[in-house]
């Protein structure tokens, strides 16, 4: 065995012997390394693993072969009805998202939380062009905020960040000034 989980997949059409071969392989792994945990899973709607082991397997692991300590072989069968329902739900959500983007104007307007926040600031404060803005942080959200402020005509921005070089780069990109967290008091 290796450090960390190892995944072995057995595939094929119905009746090819996937469950039988996977079971034999899992037994071989368990015999070779009895201290290791081996988990045998199946998503077959026919419940073939239960047939191979002549035990009813559910959606929770069932110990089939004890090993040493925590080791041994356990198995479970996905409850295919719930898996299929989840797959259908994800497909429906993706299709709905695609329809919303293509059939509405949602993708035309502002798309980031930062741009919506800057719009809200302008609604509350009026024209932002003469405002002095302090941005704390220089990550992705700060960059989106700086871009939105720049688009609204803000020319005086001070960007404070733990990593001064990132603050400098962001400030230069949008014509602002930069400094460390300690310098933010001066900018206020």
C-alpha cells in the first residue's frame, strides 16, 4: 500500500464481472496488508456486491473481513436512487443557470459583490470622484473594489496590506498610494 488513499476502479458493461473482480482484488489487498483499511464501493443499481458477498450492503460501510487493528475489508453500495436524484438536481441547476444567463440581462450588469458595494456607496454618498478611499487588503476582492472605484472616477486610493509589495502593485495599477497596516492611521 501507499501513503494516503489509493483508488482502483473496475468498469464494464452489465454482467462483465466487475463486482466479482473488484471483490477478489479487495481481498488480495486485505491479505497483503492486514493493517490497512480497504473499502469496496459499488454504484451498481443491481446490488451485485450484495450478491457476491451474500450479505445485504447499504449506504454505510459494513465490515466484511477483519484485519489487524483498524485494518480489514469493508464494503458498501451507494443508494443509487439518491445518487441519481442528486445527479438530476445538479443537471437541472446547471440548465437553469444557463437559461438565466441567456434569457435575461443578468450578465449585462455588475457581476461582483465589490462593484455592487461601490454602487451602493455612490448611492449613499453621492459622487465618489472627490473621495479619499482606504482599502485594507490587496487580494482579489480588494482588486475588484479598486477597479470599481477607479471606474467611478475615484483617483485617491490608499491601499494597506500585510505584504507591502502586493499593496504597491495594486496601487500602481489603479493610480493609488500604498503602505503597511501601520500606515493606515495616517491615511485616515
